């Protein structure tokens, strides 16, 4: 009828079966995230994650800046390499807390002094509460009814956790999933959901522990001995039987573990130079029968993502024709000056071909709205996941 008000479509109340059918047609996890962000009915209709969504490039989670009132508003920035664009996610659970590590699509979030610890999936907002680091712990190998121990009193505020590492032995949907947290240079904690407390892994030495990983029931500890490096293996079922392995390899100045589906890997990178990156990126797979490090010479299908604090994430790049394989993506943190004062930071992503070591800039975040982004949190690679 002429003059009658037009009826607005009620998109929020589409039938659930229609919404579910639409979500199944989405081709990327980025579109899936946008779909879920429309409203609560759309979010519930989009779960579980469609099986057809392919694995994609990780997102770069970068530090946030405070709002005009100098308060944390819970907004976090994620740079999507696939779409070459920035995503803003509102994560109210992490306000005034630190996002210290990420693995399998989950963030490790720790409050000041370790008084609150939990895992958060930023895409689904799912949360798994963990025991705080202020409670007593058991030691690996002890009976559960044995007297508990105090945790190390080294946690003054959440910045102490910025060099943390998170390892999940499997998807958290598996009740046997072991959650391992390594506080760099400090302690190793592990935990299974519904256990009464954290379990602390006693390290065999007092010198600096460079890296830790967990695979197939074993903890792998990496010690830096200058020109040499040591790996100590601790079996979770026989924690008192520690297996040492000393090796001499030209792995450069930075040595870190990579957690792959088929085992434990070790990557070595030389320090940065004024002209870029030196062409020495070595990749080894750890084998224990016989115990040795197998040199991986063909890196054509391996892509290593690295941040300026040398945290690694590796993926197979077979499905990504535009990558070409054999690349290392490194995030550079650069200061922004006003006169002589640093007023903020900006980021660049560099691509390095592992075959020749040449520096090739593939992505650059300088054009992104990051000129005044603070560095309250560690820069981390985040693999989007809805599990």
C-alpha cells in the first residue's frame, strides 16, 4: 500500500536450519568468523565448525593500545595473512590480563601474579579455567595424595609471563589432552582438565632452560651450552630416568623446538644482521631409535612462521600456491619516533626463502592502523580454530 512503512527483514530470526545451511557454504574461516559475529542466533547456528573449511594461514596477534581513558577495553587486533587485513575482536575476558602464549587456536591468559589462569578461544569465546599459579602443586611422579609443594615465588605481575609457551598434546575435546605451560627459564607446569592441581616437572639442572616441548608422553628440554646444546628427555611415566643427548650442530644463535604431527623438530637461526637475515636456517627431526637429529634438507614444503621474539609455528604449504613453499615469515617490530621519543611501534612481516636465504618482503603491516599500538603483550602467531 502506498505510504505504508516498508517492512524490514528480520535477519536475526532466520530459521536455524537456514542459518546452518548458509554456514556450511562458507569457504574460509574468516568468513565463518564474520558470520558468527552477526548476532547470537547466527553464532549458535554456526557451530560446530564445518568440516569443509580448509586449514589456512595463521593470524598475527599483536599488542593492543589503551583507549582514550588509558583503560584496556578488551579489543585485540589480529592480522589475517590470507585476506591481508586486520580483524578486531572484542575479548572482555582478557581485560587487564596478559595473553602469553597460543597453541591450536587457544590463548593462554594469565592475570597479575598468576592469580587467574585460563585458556580462551577468541573465535568462539569458549573458556577453560585452569588452577592459578599461586596454589600448591605436585611434582611429576608423585602420588596424588602426597603433600603438595609451594610454587616458585617469582611472579610479580603478568609481564613475567610474556615469555611463556603453551603446548597441547591433542585437541581439548580429548579428555586426556595434556596442557603444558613453560615459563621461559623458570618452570614447567602440566595439567589435565579436572585434575586437582598443576603438576610441576623438575628440571635436572639449574642453568638456563632454552625451550621445552612435549610429544608422545615425553618432555623434551633444550639447554644452551654455548657452542654445544643438550637435549634432556623426561618420560612422564618414569620421571626419574632422564635421558641426556648432547649434540654439536651449526644451528646458529637461536635454537627452538617445533611441534609437528609426526614428531619433534629443532630449528636453528642466526641472529639478525644489519643487511637482513643470514642464510643459515637449519631444520632437524629428533629420532630416538637410534637417538639422533635427522637433518631435513628438503624444506620446499615447509613454511616456518617466526616473530621477533623467535617463537616458531610451522605448517605445510602444499595448499597455498601463492606461498610457493619453503618460506620463513618473520615479524619485525620497529619503533615510531616523534623527535627523539618513541611514541609507538609498527610491524612488518618479512618472507625468507629457506633455499637461498634471501630476504623478500611479502607482507608489510606499515600501512595497517598500527602506528600507535603499544607492546603490552607479546606478538604471537595464532592459528584460527573453532574447536
